[in-house]
């Protein structure tokens, strides 16, 4: 199986720890995992990577919300639309297990 490699170049990276925007960064992602972040021109881009011009765009790590009351796939889609990629759902209904399985299987974003 061939790895999917993306390289975002000239991005503005949001450093949530420092509260700063770092310009002119290259971010390399392999199979959904960030494997390199560095200055443009100093960060190697693997052969065969899909290169995405991210000039004038921002990249931010996925946010986590540890107290949500999601009950539908639409609720989860709203989280993703706002940059939240991890949630802790406060509902204890069995339907939540079905949503979790769908996310784990990749049939629900």
C-alpha cells in the first residue's frame, strides 16, 4: 500500500502553545500524521508528495472539546467545521457507541 503524503508549503502555522502565528512553514503529513514542520526551503519534501500551496492560509492543530452533547452526525460535523477534531461526549446513550464506531471505521467524519 502506498502512503499518502501531503506537503503544505508557505503556510502560516498557528502555535497554540506560544499563542503565535509562524509564517512560511512547510508541513509534511504522511497517512494523516504530521511528520515534519519547519521553515520553507529547509524542510525536505518527500518524493511523490502532493504539494499544496498554502500561501495566505493558516494551519492549526485539531482542537479538543472535552464537554459536548452531540447526538447526531450533524453535531459532529459542526465540531469539525470549527476545528474540533476530538470530543468527549457527555451523553451516555447506546446510540453514541454507534457514532463512535462509524467514526472509527471512517464512514463518518
